[in-house]
């Protein structure tokens, strides 16, 4: 089986500081993969490198095509949606405008209208608030909006950067349930970066563990969840 | 009472021009976080282009439209050649760039068309508007064109896809790129539009202040004042600020003894400083809160 996303020997830099030290991994089409790691391990940098938002070397291939040298917006136009840390909500615009922005590269007007309705089915709270300024939404609602905005692209691959951050446990469970549904029903390949290892491992079918800019462990989510070291370091029991 | 109404209406008419300049300044400020000191000179140059076209026998409204197209393209060209390379440069480098642009445009205009004052035609005439002595037809035309322009801009930004993309790029460039918006071209487009709006302001005010390379100096200061008064983060605020400054300037000149024409400008600026002391983000601006 060929991988949808193939990353080889990825190194990334912030100025003089190197954040990734030769990272390699791959994602299978239709999979739901999680990238685990502590603060500062390089999880966010990995996602940012995929979208060319940070200076990096190495090879990143999406569906056989190299991504290096492409601008962020052109990477996105290939069908890679990125839900950034902090959600990236357009806070001064309405909920509906945020959804329209998610589909700004699409030319099928009818499809966009239908997709907005579909998002309102996935996330009924967004429908209730569709004329409201997005900045007035609660953290959980803004995260739902960020996921919905990313889905409006009709992505082939979705990258999520700590979607659980700052959310109540109940909301996180609800959000992860929706992510699982999107993965199964809409056939969107998902890579989710998480500090909340327990929930992420319940959701994912494959997992990688990253430490100081390198992949130190990989396997099925179940294997990783049962690994002694992972349990001690990330699950806390 | 008639004097009062007359002064208010005249203030609204010049205020319309300040509003256009303020809007042009705010559009570029929103896109690149810098004040374009050369906005007035760009508008003056555009006005000379319109004048030159009319000298060659092009009818007024054709000259108007051609000038807008030229200014739009010129604004984009200036952004691509001068300010795109400076995008990541420090603030002072950008300021130097704006001053250079100011000086270059001013001298090129002076060299090409010399510094003598020229008459600029008005398509509206200068007879009393609808038989009333309160306002001239040209002043009414200034207000009409500006209001029409503002409505068009509002519709563009609220209801078109590219308007939405431009707003997104200005408010959160990184998120905008993540939904696939080419933010760099949105900035260029903002420059083009700002330049065209400035051209409209220049063409409308030229019959009043007469055409010469330094014609926009005072106008731009009022435009800046209007933008700051309304809030540099709010296009609507800038427009309202423009009208307020225009009206206030006229009323101060008329009613405060000893002010007259010479002291109008300092009085208007004093008002603005007062407002800013009380409300630093401007009347309609949003204070920028950064999470740390």
C-alpha cells in the first residue's frame, strides 16, 4: 500500500535553532494517525513544515508529488487542510463567513452552500450562531468552527494541531467522536497532534511518538497504548 | 442659520475627499501595517494623468475611467516593485521607502508638468445646486460620487468572494493562507484599490484647490487625521472621521473668532489629539489586545 503522505529526513529551523532532526514517517490513505509528544518535541513544527510555514529541508511527498518549494496556499489547494494551534478563527467575521472562507478556493457555488448545511448538521451549535461574530464563541465552539472551516475545503488530508487544547473533557470527547466520523464517512485522512495521549490513542489507528525532533516509536495505536514507556511518560499510569 | 447649514454642507463636501484619502490610507494600513505617506502624491500624479488625457482631447468621464485603471495598475506595480521586497524589513526601512516614493512622485510630476497652478475642470459645473445658495453643484457632485463609491466598496467587501478573501488576508494573514488565499496578491490588490480611490479624491478636489504637484499636501494631513480619528483599524471609522474633520474644520473657521482660514488646520488637529487622548484607538477602532 502506498502512503498518501511520505516524510523523509525532515529537518526544520527557526532562525539558527533546529527544531526537527531528521524526522521520517508516513500516513496511509484513509488512516487516522496521531503524533504524540511532550511540549517542545516538535509536533507543531512538523505540521507547519508540511504546509511550508517554517524553513525546512528533507522530502515531503503528498500523493507522490513533492511539496517542497510550494507556498502555504498552494499546499492547501492540493487538499491539505490545517487546523492550527489556537484555531486561527477569523474572530471579527461571522461564523458563516468563516465557513465560506474555508471554501474560498472552490468554484462550485452549490456544493459550498450544501457543505455549509452539512457542517451545520455535524455541528448544530454553529447553525444557532451562524450570524454571530466568531470571536464571541466559546473555546469549544471555536474549535468546532475551526474543524468545520477546514472541512469546507473538502480536504483529502486534514492536519489538526492539539484540538483538545483548553477544552473541557466532555467537549473533547464530542469533538473526537466527530473526527472519527469524518474519517470513516467522508474518507478524510487525518493526522492529529496531541498532548492528550489517552484520548488520541483511543481515537487513532496508528501512532507515532516524537521526542526532541525525532520519531522514537511507531506502531498501531493499541501497541503504543500498551507500551510500558509510553504509559509511564504520557498516560501517567 | 443659513450660514451654519452652508458651512456644514461645505464641510461635508471637503470631508468626502478626506474620507476617500483616509479610506485609502486605512486600506494599505490594514494590509501592511504602515501608513502610506505617499498616498497624497500618488493621488496628485493620478490627477495629472487625468488632466493630461483631457488636454489630449479625451472626454471627462473617459479620462476619469482611464485614470482609475492607470492608478489601479500603478498601485499594484508600486507594491510589487517597492514594498513587497520590504515586507519583512524593519519599520524605518518602510518609512524611508514611503518618503522616497513621495519625493520621487512629486519631482517627476513637477518635471513633467512643471509647478505652475493649473485649472482643473469639473463635470458638475459650479452653479448653485438645485437653485439653492447653500451648496454648489460641484460640491454636491463630490458628495454624490464619494457616497456612491463608499456603497460600491461596502458591497464589494461584504458580498463578493474576493472582498471576503481580502478582509481575511488583512485580519489574519496566516489563517488566510491556511484556507488557500494568496495573501501577497491580496495586498497588491489593496494597493491598487487604495491608489484608485486616491485618484478619485484627487480628481474631485482639483477644481477646488487647483492642480499642482503640492496640491494634496494639506488634504493628506486631513486624511491622516480623519483615519486616526476614526480608528486606523476601521474603514467605516475612517470615512466617518473624514466627514467629521471636514465639518469641524469649516465650523471652527467660521465661528471661533480669530481662527479664520489660517488656523483651521491646527484647530482640527487639536480636536483630534483631544479625541486620541481620551480614546487612543480612535472613535471606531478596536484596541488591539494581544494574548501573552
